[in-house]
């Protein structure tokens, strides 16, 4: 896989670039300006390790189309990232094609620190039908960015998916290809008593099945084993809020564990599925 990293300005002019076979590095010795973008190009679909800023954890992601573009965040959008991210006058970026053994590992398939509202090519990708006041610190992408601190809210590292008090709120995680999943883990935001919590959440899978999961008032991981199945997306919905004084339940992180499912594009039906999940571990 040929990989290229670029920095472009608001007019699309290439400010810096680097290309390599299976791995490339780019050191950009300028301060980012509003309108600048970080661009990743790949010669073919596949899995890559991306480290686009030294203040954000690297991520193993799947690039489905030839290029991915991340607008360097400014203003409100910067609040969902470390205050050290995208700052200064020297930036080190890297991209590396993943090896077969790295791809085959069981892992959290929902993790993508580089997801963004405008992203349509780099997976996993999170989207939602509502986000509190449209603010970046409550965006869907926060639920898959790997940040699990949850005893506060409203700024990094306490970002979350906020539902704006909407009982019809739903969050979808798209994988961009078939994957085989076997476990779901929820981290509720736990800034109690400011926060409420959900007593139950439902998840519908792309194979048409739905499971419900009982949740408790906790900031810890609430994990549920599910019968393995092959899916391309999952949707979290049917959020039943606890009877308490706070109107603010929120999700800090969702993890979806499993493995790749190569060659399984058509094998997304006919998988037995439990209708009610086991209690949290």
C-alpha cells in the first residue's frame, strides 16, 4: 500500500507532503492556520495505523476510499481535543500499513481517535441523530475516541456524546466493512449528581437483530458478551433514563470487541442472537 500524508491550506494548496511504501512520516515545521487540513491518501483500501498528532493516541483504522481529510480544529471544535493537540510550530505525523497479524487480533473495533463529522472514508465512524446544542464536546465522535475519563463533563478529557434530553436519541457506529463482534462495553458519563444515567439501552445490528442491555449507576465499564455475529454497523437507541432529578444522561465511550471478517460481505444474516443480554460483568 502506498501511503501519502499532506498538509493543505484553505485553498487546497499543498504545504507539505510525504509518500512511502507501507509507511511514511511527515514533519511539518509551521503553525497550523484556520482552514488547514491533514490529508491521508492510500493506494488501496486497508488497515493503517495513524498518528496525526503527538498529543492524540495512534489508532488502527480502516480506510475504505483513497483519501481522508481532517480539518485542523479551531474554536469550539478544539475543545474536544487535548489542549496540546495541533499546537506549536512543529508537528510529527505518521501512517503505517498494518500487518496481517495486527489486523487479525481481537480488539475494540469501535476505536477511532481521528473520527470527525465530515468523515466518510475512515472507519469506524460514529454519527447520531442528536448532539447537545451541536457542541463539539458532546459530539458522536467522542464516544469512540478512546477517552474514558467520565467524572466531569464539558471539556477534554471529559468529552461525551450528549443527547440534548431527547429520549429518541440514537448513536450509530459504522465499521465500513463486515466485522465479527462478540462483546459490547458501555462507559456512562458519571458526573453525579449533575448527570443521570440509563437503566436500559438497546442495540440494533445490521443483521436486523436487536438486544437490550440493563445498565446501572456507575462510571465503570459495563460489559456484555453477545453471541458472535457478522455486522457492518450497530445502532444504540431505546435509552431508558433512570427516575432521578437530573435530566442529563450521556455516553462517554462505547467499545465493540471482535475481529475482522474477511470475505464475509454476504454473511450478515441467519446468526442466532440473544434477545436480552446478560447482566453487566
